[in-house]
C-alpha cells in the first residue's frame, strides 16, 4: 500500500493520521468496551452461524417448497453471510483495531455487513406486505401468489441491496497510520471530480449522503412498511370479527421491537456523527458508540430465525423430526459399525479355534505316527 503522504484523505481523516505522527509504537491494549464487543461478536457469530445453517439445511432440503419457505431461506442466507463475516471483525478488534487482511477483503467484509442490513430490511418489509396481501386480498393471493414470483421478488431484493451496497464498497479502504495500525474505514476522498472543489465539503456531502441513505432505505422505509402492513392486517381481522391469536400478536410485536432495538442505535449514531459539529461531545460519543451499535445490529441476524422460524410450530416439528432422523441415522451407523466389528471379531475367534483344532489334530496324528515307528523299530530290534 502506498504511504499516506501520497494519498489524498478527507481533512478529518488526515488530522487523525497526523495525530499519530509522534506515536511510534502500536498500542495493543484493549479497552473494556472492545473486550465486551469482542465477546458479543464471538457469541453472535457462534449462535448465528449454527442456527442459520440449521435453518438452511432443514428448510432447504427437508421442507416442501412454499412461499414462506422461500422468504425464510433468503433471510437465513443473508443472516448467515452477516454472522460468517463477524469473526473477521472480531479479529480486527482483537488486533487493536488493526486490519491485516488487505484492502480488498476490507471492502468485501465491510460490504457484507451493509448488504445484510439492506437485504434484511427489504425482506422483512416484503414478508410483512406478503402477509398483508394474504389477509386483505385472499382471492388475488390464491391466484397470483406462487413460488416462482416470490423467487423473482427475492432476486430483485438482492439486486437492489447489492446496488445500495456499491457506494459502501467503493468508499471503504485501508488507512495506514503512523503508529503502525491499519484502519479499515471510510475513504471518501476517492473518485474526485476533475474541476475545482472543496475537499472538506465534498467529503461531508458523501458522508451525509451514505448515512441518510442507510437511515431511509434500510431502516425507516422498511419499518414504516412493517408497521402499516400489520396494522392493516389487524384492522381487517377486527372488521371481520376475527379474534387475533396471541401467537400472531406476539410475533408482530417481537418483529417490530427487535428490528428497532437492533438497528436504531446504529442509524442514530451514524446520523449523529455526520450532523454534529467537529469536536462536539455528541460527535465524540457517536464515534465511540458506533462499533458497539454495529455489533448490536448483528444481533438481528441471530433473532430473525427465532422470530420467523422457531415461532412456527409446524416448522419446529419438522426441525425436530429432521434432527431426530439425523440422530437415528448416526446411531444406526454406529450400531451397524459395532455389529460389524463384533461379527469380524467372532469370525476371527472362530477361525482361531478351527486353526487350533487343526493344529491339535495334526499334532496328534504326528505323535501317533512317531509311536508306531518306535513300536516297529523296537519289535524289529527284538527279533
């Protein structure tokens, strides 16, 4: 990587780089906040990877294909990507906020986080709209709601999410500091216009643009769609005099609350960081709180399978049956292997017994022959 004096950085980043000029040694001590974030990363990564792999394995191979299974598979795939990227963020923090895996992987790994953020928001909004249409337009849903169209909608969602993630990929880079650390952070002073411009204002515009794009596209708009959809469903059921099941109410409340609690802190501090003045206490607070709020955002990838999958009794039953079948298969293989070994051992023992009997017979016959020869020799000598 080229040295920092040959690369143009935004004024704020440049000042941060210059502040490390006199620091010749890299500090590796971890703060209590970093230790807490690393612990959360490890927990979320372990639980998220296991449960999302379980969902993909069971729903993908043991559940009959349906509209809801398509939604769940895509949501689990997005959450699996996010939780699979967590160990690399954990490594980054454990190394004292030093990225050692190269600039390209810095962009890719960071982009996975934003991709999951957009895909999760879009999918949760689409699932809410799908359930709303099933209740409000049952005839239309019966005629036009199918697996193929749901798959195409998921394809469009992934394409839109990738499109929204491209700016975050472009403006992510490794930044070499004078104290030996390498940051994996935003680098807005790229793709600069050819005419005259103010670098500070340009960087600020790009920073604000991405922050508010995340806020509206990945959080506010999906949240509004989710709330309006379930409100419409609730109103429709109330007009028909239908009693809302407790499970449905609990699911709706859990979805909205978990989505808000997991993503609101990240978007709040992202916007706070770009709208407050330089050096303001709120900006310093946002800069310190952003890493842990991003970690909380990963929690949504752990909660989604619990809310959307394990809240479905039929699917839970299928998962238990599949796990039972797997355990039975493993036990059957172990029992078969044990029986095969016992059979082999019996065969060996039987062969040894037969061989011993043959050796005994041969020895006996040899002894008898020798005795006969001795008797013949004695008789001939006496004569």
